[in-house]
C-alpha cells in the first residue's frame, strides 16, 4: 500500500527539497568542468545496493557525451524552477537566487551539450525546453525584477521551430520529429500549452482542436498517442500514456474557456478511473523516458487541484491522484535521472496542493 504523506505542508515540501538535493548530488555536475554550467547525467554516479556496497554507473560518467537525453534536462530545469519558487514563497530570497543561478547554468549547459544549438530533431523535446525556458524567464523576473536574455532567446528560437513543425497534412497539427511522418499528442499538447502561455491563443486553440478531433477517444475520455502517415492516408497509434493527458490538461486550463474547463473535468475523471489504482496511485511507465510520464501528469493535476474554475469533485480527484502517488514514492531511490526528476516533481506537486489547502 502507498504511504500517505505525513504531517503538514512543510513535510511534503521538505521531501521535495530533499529530492532536489539528492538529484543534484547524484546526477548533477558542471559540463566539462566549465564554470557557469550545469547538466544532469543520465545515471547516478554511485548507487548503493541493498547490501550496502556501491555500484558505479559509468554510463553517465565515462564521457560527457556518452548519452544525451535533451528532454530529461528540460524537466530537470522545470524542477529546479519549482524549487526556486518554493523558496521564494517561503521568503528565502538567498536560496531562490541560488536556484535561479543553477537554472541559468543548466540552460547554458543544455545548449553547449547540444553542440551549441537549441534546436533538436524532435518537436516534443523542443516544446518541453520552450516551456521550461518560459518559466525561467518568469522566475528571473520574480527574483531579480529583470528579464532573462538566454531564456527569452530560447523561447523565441524554439517557438519558431514549433511553428515550422506545423502544416495542413492530416488537417493540421505538429509533427513529432523532423522526419515529418508522425503527428502525435506528445508533440502537440506541450506545444499548445507553450502557444497559450506566450499569447498565441489562436494557434493554441487550433492545435487543441486538431488533437480533440483526431486523437481524443470519446469512449475512454482519454487521448491516444498519434497518427502515422502511411502510403495511403494514415494509421492510428492507439496507445494511451499518462503524460499526454497531463499536457492536454495544462493546455485546457491555460485557455480556460467554459468548454475547455468542462473537457478538463472529463479528462480528470477518465484519468482517475482508467490510469490509477484503487488507491489512486497513478500508473507508472518504467524505463528511461517512461520514468517521467507520471511526474508530468502530476505537474498539471496539481494546477487542476488548485484551480477553482473547476468543480470541487474534479479538484478533489486531482488532489487524490497527486497525493497518493507522492506517498507511493517516499522510500524510493532512483538510479536514473528521469526517475529522480519525476519523484522530485511529484513531491513538489503534492507540496503545492498542501500549501493551497493550508491557506
């Protein structure tokens, strides 16, 4: 059975801070030992086994370019900003500034590690970094009262890439990659959220409408994976992933029209009944990329749990999913960066909900 988070908001927030420290210590380092950089390596430097001995994971240490997971770094950046906001809310300006510096160093490290460029082969990857860069720009303004040139540049460059990933094949939407043979929810939903957050409401609406028309299963109340171009027409990839529901939910809340909010409530209910256990612990997709899926969903469920435009039963469903899932992760020690960031994200989401409840 999952453990219920104990105590008050501080206990869940403390778990988030501890997860942050653990992630930085076991996965973080300066890229190529360059000052002013930070990067997350894919595997922990040393993982303690059950018998107390240490297993070194050299895959992430032997060479700085041995493995590259661009979108894991984007979520690492998002999590650092979560941590910074929590310090800012607590009145700890010094710690907030330290996290801002770390976030800036990570964005610089990502660019250097990506061979000096921001663009990537995958449009979903770029959408994630565009979203995190937008949050970094806002966090900089909150901490220092000024703009952030690097973050704003990333938003502009990556936003242009996302625009270029759209066309009218299959009626609209973004491609998943520059191969341009697959249009899916993983690329379109975070792109819609980015467009919504940056004032491009019409574009965000077009993308969401394309998603609902082509990839929403009315029978299940959930979004399918994607449409793959075929020699004649297309084929549907019917897989259902937790994180896809989260990013659509975030975009719906961002646009916030009555129909969007009603659809968000349908999505929360379907997620509750189809993608969680009887104890309301979300399903986990194990493996490298899959280690992030439930964490991404929790990020946007936390927004829903605090959004009083939604009806109380939907907010309560969102709250239960996040808090039960957080309780399930308390005693875990992830070996991969993606799993460590997910655990941290879920604790941070639960802390936000508890803070809201305590106000």
